[in-house]
């Protein structure tokens, strides 16, 4: 096939991108979006600070805009993210203990209920593990409410939207390392105890400090063997030319080699759309032209 989405669909997968609501009126942007991609993740519009700017007062305008534009182009939506230490509204940052725990479950219930039936999968919990070799949870206000906050978040999301796939999502977990093994152990425990989890997202933010490694396929496969789907959820790779193209190719091939790796999402369309634009990490240049990385990804699908 001649587009990312159609090529991924040929093996039962999707190819998605992060989308910013305020860019949907840019015709270069929306032309590429609607030609190439069949899944979208709101880049910021469904985060806690965007959806609940003051406590128990919800704001869905930008998220709804992304959902309705996706539906009208036969694209599915990955919801992102219900519970996360970052991009919390100020009022939540200042809460702790049972007040924060109830605010979290109230938030999850409201957002997942608002979007019920419209979301393919939710990143229920994002980035809850620490970097480095400790294998520990990341310290955060949510973690301070008790170690069970993650499973409570998943059970709350399941109750609100039983049809949505529920994912745990993190970065620097793409290869086999102490952090990914800690996530693996949590998912294994959840499966054993019946905590509802359907999928694990691997963000896939790569640069020279955290390069694409050869053990990504093996890592995806060990998670899949636990009985969850796996996805690359926020792929971007710093670089240019052949080196960048080769890296994209190897990530796509790693996913295609794992039956339960059912989708890949890049974190933006043009390099200029990227949260780290100076890394030129995406598949289209600032003018919207296909880069070598695009051709490599398409050829690998
Ligand atoms: C980033 C967005 O791309 C930026 O626009 C925003 O300023 C900060 O967040 N991991 C995630 C994403 O899960 O939500 C982050 O997105 C990038 C890192």
C-alpha cells in the first residue's frame, strides 16, 4: 500500500500520530494527517490540566474536536492520559492523601465516561516508574497516595468505559532494562490478580542518549507473552538521513515481528510539530515533504 495507515492495516495493525487540536485548520497538516494515519492521540487535549482545569469542572472542547475530526476520517483514538504525575492542574498538584486519591478516581470516571464508546484505548497510567536501575516506582504525589494507586486507576477506568482497551504507558522501557522489567513484573502481577489491563505502550522516544537497540523485539515479545497487546505509542527518533531511516525501519520491523504488537504511533507529523523539533525526529520535514525516515517506515510495514 502507499500510505502508512493502509500498509499497517494490511497486517491488522494501525499507524497513528499525535495530533494538536489547534493545528487541524492547517491544511498542509490535515492533508497529511488524513492521508497517512488511521489512529490519533491527542497530544495534550485529554491530559488532566486540560480536561479538569478547576476541580470537578470539566473542559472537553479541544478533545471533542479531535475525536469528531477523527471519526469523520475513519480514524480511531488513543486517549492520553488519565493519571500522570505531569501536566496536572495546579489544584491537583497541591492535594495529597485521600483527597488526591478521590480527585484521581473522580477525574478518571468523568473523563472516561465523557468519551465512553469513542476511545480505542486509554493510557490509564503514564510514566509511573523511576528511571535508572532501581526498578522502583517514580516518586510523585500520586505514588504518595499508596502503592495501589495504579490498580485503582485501572479498575476505575474499566468501570467507566468497559469497551476501551486499558494501557500502561512509559518511556525508556522499549528495550530490556531494569525499568522495563519493573513494569513487566507489575503487568504480570496484575494479570495474576485479575487487575484489568489490556495493553502496554512503549513511548519510543529515541536519541543518542537512548538509542534504538536490538532488544526491542525481544522486550515487546516478553510483554505480549503475558497476554497483553503492545504498541509503540509516541515514536520519534532524533537524527537525519540514512541513520534515522535505518532506526525507524528497525523499530517498525520489531513491532511487525511480534503478533500482539498491533500499532505504531509517531509523536507528531512534521519535524516542526515535534515537542523536540530541534532533533528533527519525525517522518515529514517542516514543509510536509516525506523524509527518508518516512520511506523506511513505509517499506518496513
Ligand atoms: C508532550 C507534548 O508533546 C508537549 O506538547 C507538552 O508540552 C509536553 O508533553 N511523554 C508523554 C507525552 O506521555 O504526553 C509528552 O507529550 C511527551 C512525553
